C-alpha cells in the first residue's frame, strides 16, 4: 500500500506528479508437485503425475501502471486525481495425453481500472497532512471458453480517510508514513436473492485499515 501526494511545503500553484509502474512481469511454471496420481495404461496401479505429464505450457503475466497528479489551489490545499490500471493474463497448454482425455488449452485475461479523486490538506509547515478520497473500481475478464460473456462483474467504490507526516529528505523528496481507513461498498448486479427467491443486487459493505509509507518527489513553480 502506498500514497503519492506528499511534501513539506505546498504553496499555491504547485503541481504534483507521480507515475509509477511495477512493469511487466511474466512467470513460467516448470515444476508442480502435488498434482496427484492417475491410473497407468494397465489401470492396475496409480502413478505420480509430473508437471510435464500434464502440461506443455503454463505461463502467467501481469502489467501495472499507476499515475497521480495534483494541483495546490491554495497554500496547503491539493486537489488531485489518481489512475491505476492492472492487467493480468494466463496461458495453459496441456500435453497430448491430457488433450486425448478431453482437456482443452485455454487462456484468460482480466483488467482492473481504478480512478481516485482526492483532496489533501497540509497543516502549515508542520509536515502533517490529512486526506479524503473516493475510489471507483471497474473490472472485466475474458477467456477462450467465453465463460465471462454474460457475467456482471462487481462494482466497488471506497471512501477513504488518511493522515500522514511528510518528513523532508531534501528540497524535493519527502518520506511519508501514513494511516488510512477505507469504507468499501461492493455491488454485483442481480448477484443475490431476497427472502422470496427473487434476484436482487448483492451489496457488501466492509472496512479496511492500511498502514503505509510513501517516498514522493514534487515540483514547484
């Protein structure tokens, strides 16, 4: 967990920009213990399954990008907007023996987009700040089998309250430990049922508490 808008002095007209990424990550499985066993050709004994017995290929990849920008409309008061995008995918190919048993190769991908408008206030030059923000999540998935063609994915929103301290490392960089509490609501269209068995929207509400630290670079005018 991390935050992005923080500095010791925030004067009117200051623009704060932050763009980060975990980059592109890919992993290929080449060993998998615990796949169980299956009958051998004589159907009298059970033999262990090795990874190569079942799969020709099993890969997963992900890409994450995070961008935040803010503008100080007055001394200490920052209006900002955060943007987060996460893309994941997997690709599985079975061995010939498992294809003969009816298993089909498949691929799957998912995307999550989060928009977070925020308002932050720095208390003079004390380094202490407080923030309120509102996050909106949108998720989608797709696979080669068409499993998600008619799926209504949950929508999430979160009202967040934060407090932190900007410890200046130099004129442009500050270290920001912070606390954050989120009130999250997740809604799935026609995902639940009422007492009469009729479909209704499923609504789940819960709280989330975060402790984090941020290293932030800021630009003034």
